[in-house]
C-alpha cells in the first residue's frame, strides 16, 4: 500500500512548536498546569508556550523563558453547560487558548496546538465553533492510546465526542486514526479494527455492518489497512494499531480500563503489605511490579487528540495531576511537531477521493 502523501518522510518535523495552554481548566487549574508547563519547558528546549489564564494566576510564569502569557477573564467550570461555555463565556481561558490556533499574519499560526483539561463537552463545542471541521469530516472524534500486551499501544477512537454515529462517521474516524498513528508513531500502514461483538462480518448492528463495508471498500482501493472486526479484548492484545467505535462504547472502554488498572495496582499494594513474608516477596518482585505499574498507569497515556478540526487540540483528563498534564503536553507536542493536522487533511482527501463510493467521495470535493 502506497501512502506517499502521508508518509512521515514527506513532511519534515517542525523545528519549533508553540503550544497554547488553557491554564485554568480542569479540577485543579494552575496548581497543576503551571508546574507541568515548567517541567515540560525544561525537557523540550524547542518548544514555546502561550499560557492563557487570569493575570493573577499566571503571575508566577511572567518571566519564564520561551513563554508568553495571554490574559483571559473567565473560566469554563467543569459543570458548565455547553451553551454557557459557547455563548456566555466568550473570554474564557479555554476559548482564548483555542483562538491562538487561528491564523494571525497570513499563513503563520500563533500556536500549533492547544491543550486543555477543561470540560470535555465544552472543549469540543468551542473548538468546533472556533476552528470548524476539515472538509470531508462530519464530526470531530476524540482519540487516545491504551497499553497492550505487545509492550506497545492501541489507538482508540471515538472516546466520547459522538454517542450516535453513522457508518460514514465511523469510516472517517478510521481515516483520522490512521493519520494520527502515521504522524505520531511513524507507521505508514497502520492496521484498523472495527469494534464489534464478534469477528464475523455478519455480526453487529446495521450501522456496524455498513461501516465494515465502507472500510473493506477502502482496503480494496488500497487506501486503508482494514483488519476487520475486533472485540474488546483485542484492544489490549494489540491485534490492530487502531480500534474504531462510537463515543458511547469508547468512553465506557476507557473508563473501565482506567478503573481496572487502578484496582489492580491497589490490590497488589494491599497483598504485598499483609505480612513480613509478602513484603519480602514484594521486594524480590519489585522490578516486575514497577514495570507493570508503569504500563497500566493511565496518567502516562494522558492527552487525547480532538481529530477532524481545522486546528490541533488535545484534551487532558480533568483530574490530571502535574505529571499527567505534562504527558498531555508531550503528546500534543509530538503530534504538532510531526504535522498531524497536515497528515489528517492529506489522508482524508487521498482516501475519500479514491473510493468508488459516490456519497463518500463527494464529501471531499
């Protein structure tokens, strides 16, 4: 399969990446975001930050290197309705941070990517309103990675932006997910699986069956590496590089995996502190336990991409601590540096235009 328009070598990495950060978003605001930003700057000398928040909150960062502070007078609360964020709080740190992605002097962007830990629904609505969607994309999707037993990652989307999806939208998620893995992981031909209740093509709802037909057509046209239907356990087996599902299912999978990981870590901690014998056993097994804890620690995988917009936006967990928020900054930096936005746009046009299906090809016109 030839993906020359989207191969990593055809688009050189950016030499400098500017990140706009909503410092007020999330459960903890600047108590988390500022320490995370400072640590990120230390480890990424080619990065620049645009910090957005109230003047008082950003005062500690006033003299940081490679940093500009932009004042916003309002904050989108975690329980604010979408309408409040979109129509009433037009000077919120979330909105101002997203607006940093808009062109300022011709082709130049003030920022290459925006990161926020704020209200997910509000972030998606404001980002879609300010940035609009790419041609050929009906709805943006949220994508992140989950660890698998191959010592790698599986990219899953959608994770909650779209509860009800059409077959065409699931197909678009596959195209965007392929571009994401291509850009960030350097895989030119990532495999795609469609989450279903069985591997057989005859199983699943009518929406899933139709989405499978579209994906098989794309595979036949040489535009996607479609593996076929996969089940929930395939996410953690690493059967495919990408797993596509609607937002309802994806959000359940994400929250269940995070809950299971936390439960396992706590169970091991309790079991190995019950007696002197178990403490000695824990000491012997410590290297293995540390590796296991790192692999299942959801903080290390924080940072979900909002794909399909005319700008690059990353969502951090609202409850993220400084370490987790720093990981979101790193993930956003890597995506922007490897030109994820350009790759998504190119692959959408390349894939949709090459398909023989009229209703899909027309969307890219």
